[in-house]
């Protein structure tokens, strides 16, 4: 088992370095995928390159999902078996990456998912949005197996993940995290959940577009709903889904 930590990055110059350096101190190889942040972030990223951290520069912003797809392909091309996804804004409890790695070593075919434990600093809009997503994920899977579909703190088995990305049309922005998880679940990839606290800084930067991203997420849930119906109908008539 060989893991590469992937940090999709878009305009978080004050936190991305700390996240990358912390993960490296824990023994992870690290790749930052800069998603077209522009000239304002290049000095920070180039300093990290000078410190020995790899950075891929995407020429223009394509979204978190697009950045992760670039990172997955890079990881597979450089001999890694697993990829750890960590947000660049510093909200994840990075010591839990070690717990995820241990869980993956016990069950390397599984996707190891952060199960967020929120404090009083969590914005109410985020909590309500997650409750809506939790409902739809129960519909998509006919289960309560998906504890959280939106947390971007996960450890993926690369072979199974790249098979989904290459064979299906997976969203490339804020719809990515939920869709890739549901489609991996449909393919029988086990999910293992690691409880992890999430912090929201008062001056934190969010790139969530309330209108455009909610529309994308709604379309994603519609795709998954009709995919679920198709799978159920095939099973009803005795055919393989």
C-alpha cells in the first residue's frame, strides 16, 4: 500500500502550506493540485515546491472534482495505490489522516471516509444542506450506510476510483464528493467511517456558489435518483444491475 495525499487548491494561500507540511510531517507524500488560482498564489506554491512538495498547476479553474481527477491520474501514474483527499483550507483535523491510513491498511479495498463531528462554529446553512444531502443519499442507496456525503476528507483505493471516473460522467465541482461516493458504493466498494472534528474559522474562505453549486448538486441528485431507479428496475426483473 502506497498513499499520496492530494490537496485540491483554489486561492487558499494562507493555509495550504500548513496543511501540506503537516501531512508531510506525518509521513505522507504530498501533491497540491492548484486549480487555476492565478498569479496571487504562485509565490506561496513555488516556495512549497522549493521545499520539496510537488505541485501541479492547472491552467484554469475547473472545480474541485476536476482537480481531484487530475490528482488521481497523477497518483496512479506514479505508482501509488491509494489517495488521501484533504481540503486546503485547514478545516480538517489532520491527525485523523493517520487513523484513515491505519484503517486502509486493514481494509485496502475500502474507501475510508471522514465522518464530520461539528462544533458550535459550524454555519447553520452547512448543517441544513448536509441534512438534505443525507436524505437523498438514503434514497440513492436504500440504506443509512452513507454517514456523510459531502466531507472532502477521504482515503480512496485508486483502482476502483479511477474505474468509476473513466467509465462514468462524474461532476467536476461541488457535486464531486457526493457523486463519487455513491457510485463507488453502488459498485460494492466498502465504506469505513472515521469520526473527525471539523473546524470553521471565522475568517475562513468558502468558494461555494450558493446559486450555481446548489443547481449542480440538485442535478447530481437527479442523476443519481434515476440511476437508482434503473438499478432497482433491473433487479426487479431479475437482471444484473
